[in-house]
């Protein structure tokens, strides 16, 4: 790289547009820290004339990002389009092949094609950096790759999606339904106005867990089918009951090595209000690693929004400007091993079960008998009658049982006429 | 550096001895991550034959560390003696002058001579790394230097001493006095058996704050006289009263830019039990940074003990092995500016005041009159009589006032015969 570093930005949505401004604002600061001058030589997006928050220089706008790569040959390219395939993949792939360093916050792309792209980067001796793909402004990937480099990490988990954490916190605080709070989140810009699905169904958090696993355990990105549940089915009622029990609902991403096998999951958890993770509220993200010899480490920070994301994108930029070519996943691709996944069936938790039943004699005992048959022992039962509607709500907290056992046990209730809805199941965090 | 990296360890106390073992255990892992082989070629300590937890190879033991530097020319030297001057300074100085990379967890040395030593390292184009000097296993320095590199940090604060945090937590949990809990901490190996003073009086946390300031604000290490108070005067009684008020005593280190001036301090604070920092208990450390655009970031982890310290020492080693020569303080020494300190007198807080007084008429009003004279308004008063001993305890929570004002106001009570002890003062954290 010469002394003036040529930069291209592909994608000018909320993040790309903010990044464009931030790079211009920070030019002098970056020069002080790295003794390198940067210059944005090209930008590209679907729409040139769309109204954007920060003014862009249309003279350096190109319709075709591939042309930027091949003809203008930037030193560093930011991919901020955000697709798992399509133009995102093509841009990153082409850039790496042309020996251009790539920085991206695109978790969907890295979770799906990270192994392939990392190899490509290593082969071409350039950097592929993706700090911003996990937990916004929290430098968690760098911490695992560098700060905790020689630790043996056995578990990494946390709150990885700010939107869902905001929704759950706000439902508890304001006593409003999921739909109402989702609208609020969209107004505040936390949730995508068009399609919040990937946040709500756990997909976003799950992509992050895949990346965290690969870095923490020095493994290839797993492709196995895992338990992935979002918060779409969490009702205000469950949040209220949890509250009474001293619990709080959190969407957790969890990755763990159990008996040498990898277990990854994302699902809502009931956590004690007295725990650390039970007190990470609002748009905050938190990642907890357990390793030896370091013990438990916690990183917490704002997980979403262009500010935090841009902070991480710039930390990647500085890392490259300081002249370090690094393995994208901390170690050489051919040293990263594949790992066998743990069967989902073996996953073990205490369960929160909420049944809505007809207020008839014998219903409770039909439930408890069924649980007993599957050796699921009951820790607590709370029955609340609703005389007016001849209904009752039965909440059961069980002792620990496996996924397969609970699935087999509960399946029968689908056909039970006295049970008005298939029971709500929320796992308790151990 | 050739392919086999020669390493020397100076100091074989708890940390040095653990590090020695860890380096041997991690050899293969380090080779995988960096493609470099390491070899410990020399060790040195005051006492060769002292009983140590992990066996050392006496064949590579040298009485004189300077001889190791000059004759054996290691590539990397670990200084783990821990003095602010003396042999620690001499070893680091000599190593840097001889173009040897230095890694140290020595906060006293860096807080006192860090500017000079950083310059020396830069002049000789070697690394001086000290990640382990602040907050044990938490990679906070790397996070500030790299992860948050382009953020404008305005404040950094936290719980920086595991020993004192353990003592305060344990006093609350066990209802035991300071002296009893200190003994327990010493038995558990948290507090130095011989001289725990530097932990208890705030000196240790203060050295860390000096280092954090320099990194966060890109300034020279400040030499100004600051408010530094430890926990030696915290009584079980204060912890109990705080508890009733929903508060908890924490020893906080705080560094902040206020109107372009630097304010650094370490003192016990009363924090709400509902806050994050109020729930960091036991030997845990936590560091919170406030920056733009990233917002608030939190790092929490085990702050003491050879395991966490060694984790950070090895992260420094890997950083060097990966071939990055870096500015010790993130930017070039000649770009780090001096900064004017904010006068301690202007520091503003709400106060917790506990008076022990004779149970006589007019005592309370003499106190409140005095406060009123200095325009210190009272938020809350709790008076508890002790009829048997003809005493009373008066606890007052005030609204905010400046240091100078409270000092002037309270000084009079030194001479008041009705006031049995000079009042205990604990500042409330804002």
C-alpha cells in the first residue's frame, strides 16, 4: 500500500452513509494514529439519487461495484450491502481475488461463506475483517482473536440482537403487547421497517453465534441444523408471569463445547433477575466467554445502530493500516478443524410451560400424569382460573429434561380438546 | 526475529512462576497461531531455591538479570518483579536500549515511568506491552488502543482492584468487620499477606487509572496530585446503612475530561444496587468507557490472580509474535499531549456523612446549621439513638456540593466536643 490509501464503499444505506461521513471526519485522526492518509475514491449503491442523511460526493459514485474493483483498484473495500449472497458475495469475492482488503459488517455473508472467503483472503495475502458483524460496537472478535488468544474457551453466549432485547425489555416496562412494542421499535429505527423478520426469528443472532463459535473454538463454521427460535411467540402474559417468578425473558445465543462436540443455539431463555445477563436491558448487547486460564469475561455495549457499527468498521480499518495482515479467523484456515455437532435431542433444560385449558376437572391431572410418564418432574405449578370464560391458565416449571423427551411428552397435547392452545415453552437458562 | 523466539522471564513470584509454566504448556498452541516457535532461555529471581508451585529448570537460572539481557540477548523479556523503580526499572530500561521487546504487568512502573519507557521503546523500534497492568484478564488496553481506536472517549471508570472489591462484597455478605474479612482475603490469596497496603489505600487502582487516562485521551501520564482514598476507613456500619438505603460501597477509579481538563480520582463511592456497577461483586473487575460514536462499553472479568494476568501477558506475546511493532500508548509519543488537571476543589458530589455524636439536645441542629451556612442542602437524615451509651448516630445524605465547600464546612467538627469522631464521608457516585 502506498502512503495514500484508496478506499471504496459499496452500499450507502444507514450504515454505509454514516461510515462515509465518519471516514471523512476521522481522516486527520487516522493519520495521527497510523501515519497513513486515506481517501475515499469510489462509492456505489443501488440508488444514486435517493435522499440520504449525509451528503455524498456524486462525482465518485459508480453504478457498478465490480468496475470499481477492477478499474480503480482501491486498497481497501467496505462491503455494507448486507446480503448473504448475490451482489455482497460477488463484491467481496472479486475484491479478495484482486488482492484488495475487505472490511464488512455482514454477518449473514460471513456465517454462510466465511470459510471460503477466509481461504481466498489468505491465498491472496489480504485482510478480510468483520469485527462489526457481531455485537456492533463491542470489539468482541478482536478480543477473542487477540486479547484472549491463548485461552481455551469452552463457552460463549450472550444477548446478540439489540432489537429483540429492546422489545422484550419494553414489553416488561410498558406492559404493552409484542405488536405494539414492535411498532415502537420500528419508529425508533431499532427494527427494520420493512422486514424485521431476521431479527425477530433469531436468524440474525444465530449468524453471530456461528461466527463466535468458529473464532472461540478455532473450528470451521458449522452447517448443522440447530434449535433456532425467535421471540415472535413471546406473549406479554409470559413476561408478566416470569416477572412474578423473579425471572426475565432474554433471547440468548449460546455456543458450547460439550464432550468434544459443538452445541449452538438461539432461543428465548428465562433468566434470573439477579444475574448479570438478566440485567442487560434495552438495545444493549453482551457477550460472555468462559475460558482458561482467564475465567469469565464479559463485554457489553451498544449492539446496533450506525454509530457502534461504524466504530468497529474503523477499528478494522486501523488494524489494516497499521500493516498487519492477519488470518481472518485468528489462525490459518487449514488449521481450523471441523467439529461434530451435538445432537439437539440431548440439549437439557428446565422448562417453563404455559397451558391454556378448559376449566374442567381432571385437566391438571392429565397434564401432570403425562409429565410423570416421561419422568419430567415438576418444580412449581401456578394455576390461575378465569371463571368468566371457563378457562384456566396453568404454568408449570419443570426440573431438567432433554429436548427429545419434552418434545415427545408434549406432542400429545396437540390433540387434547381440553387444552385450548399448544403450550408455550420457554427454556430456563441453567 | 528468527524463527525460534528466545524468551527471558525476570521475576518468579506467583505470576512469574505461573507464566513460566503456561509458556511451556502453550508452546504448540502459540506455534499454531503465529507460526513461530518460542523457547525460554533464561529466568531470574531473587531466590533460586525458594519453594515454588511449579517446577523451574534451574539450568537456565541466572542471578543477574542484566547479564541475561547483555549476554544472552533474548528477543522478548517479561518483567514480573513489580517494583515502580529499582531493579524493575533497570531491567526494562536496559532491555529496551538493547532492542529487546518487553512485556510487563507492572502498573506501578508504567504509571510512573511509562512516558519515558514508551519513548525508549519507540526510539529502539521494539515493543513495550503492558496489557496485564490493568484489570488482569480483561483486554481493556487493547480494546481502547485498537477496538475503540477512532472513538472520542470522554470518560473511563470502573472497579479496578479485585482485592478491595472482594473485601467490600464479603463484608456485606458475611456481616463481618473489615479486619476479619481482610484476613480471609489474605488466606484466599487475594490480598498480599505481608503488605496489602497498596491495594487497600487505592494506590494500585490509581496507577491503573493513570494508565487508562493516557490511553483513552491520548495524553501524557499525568503527575498531578489527585484525590486518592482507599477502603481502610469503611466500617461495617456504613455498609449496613448503605444497604438499607439501596446503596452499595464500591472503590471506583474515575477518569474524565471536564471542560478540556483532566480529572482523575480513586475513592469509595456509594452506588445504587440497581446499577450495573453496583452489581459487580467479589474479585471481579469492570471497566466502563464512554465514547463517540460507540456509546457506553463495558468490559468485565476476573481482575486478579496469576491465571487472568497470564492470559494478558500471553496476548501481548502473541501480538509481538504476529510481527506488529506498535506504539506502546497507541500513538507516537510525540503526538501525546500534556493536559491540564482539573482542580480537585471543583469536584462535585452528593455526600453521605455519618456522625457519631453525644445524645444531647442541639447537636443535630448545630450540624444542620453548619451545612446550611455552606449552602449544602440535605436530602435525607437518619438519626439512630444509642440510649445506653448516651450516643446517637446521625447519617446525612446531602445534595451536590464541591470538595472545597464540604472540606471547609466539615473542618469545624474536628473541634466540636459533642461530635465523638470526625464524620465519615463517602461520596455518592453521580
